[in-house]
C-alpha cells in the first residue's frame, strides 16, 4: 500500500470545510479575511487561494466585492446525479406526503411510462422542508400496475427511491432533466409560503431503471433563491443518447 501525506492545499481545504460546517451550524455566513486564515491555518497565501478557489467553484463560498468572502447559504444539487434529493441535502430536512393515491392517466406521463392512457397512475405529492423552511413541492408519477400497493406505504420522511429499490428491486440508474424558471401561482405560493410571482425552478425529471425502462415522471418546484443547480459530470460521453 502506498501512503502519501495530504498536500498543504488539500489539508487547508479540509480545514476550511470544517470551519464552514461549524459556522453554518451557528447560522453565520461571514468568513475570516485571507490574512486571518493564513495565520490560523498556517499556510501560504498561494496555498490558501488555491483552496478557496476550489470551494468557490463548488459554490460553497462566494466572493463579493467590498464584502470579502461569504458562505453561500443556498443548497447545491448536482443535476446529473441519480441519487435521491434527500441524500444531496442537509440532514435537517422533513418530507411530508400531502397526498398518495391511484389516479387517472395523464397523457404525457403515460406516454413516457409506455402505458395506455386508460391505465391508472400512482401519484405522490410531497412538500420538502430544509432547516424548518419550505424548500420544494414535488409531484411524482409511477405506473400503478408495476408497483402494486405502493399507495399504502408511508412515504413521510422516506426516500421514494430507497423504497423502490428495497421493495420492488428498481434501481434508479439515469435520467433526463428539463429545467426552467416559472413564477409562483397562488397554489404554489401558498404551499411554499412565498409571495405570488416568486421565481421558482420547475424541474421535470424522467427516470430510468437498471434495465433502461422508464419508471418515474416527476415535477419539482423549488424556491429560486434557496438553491443552485450544478453539472458535475465524469465520462461525459456516457450521457449521449442511444441510437
């Protein structure tokens, strides 16, 4: 086994991440000056700036003219990851199932799931809150025939993807995302506790399982000033459409 000491830049980056976690837990967004950080971490200006550049590219911190460095309070989601949203957000979150029912077909949903429009769907509507604040309003559709009895499962504070994998052996493998801005109408404003016309992200997700079969069609509405989307892709050619 080969062992290598962590480079000064990596060490300082880890120390900075720890500092950010501690400050975030206390609800603080301010950040020490570069000169103060140099002294506290015992690193050179070059090493420190390299670490800060990494955190800024990840949108963990943001540099503001005349204000210095601030911790970015927004939640960051990698749009290309196929793990659940729960796993990408802080642990201090609650997921409330507003409704869970078998409903009539919806044209674009049944078309994606390759089922007849007459076939009923399972519809799950949930509200996600992070650190006590409404974060997203989520509507998921599944083929009810493929997941019998799912409407009887309690999906409060539970990952839907975890349930699908554990109970139905469906593993989310890849998906397609359509992202756009919309303004909150009266219903969305009420459920998300924002003013009407507040900018929201509308994300339409189409998910496929390990056998390349479509299994979920969903829409999510997320408060625009609470979130950042990023694309962090490796092996980018794997995302090309199959011919």
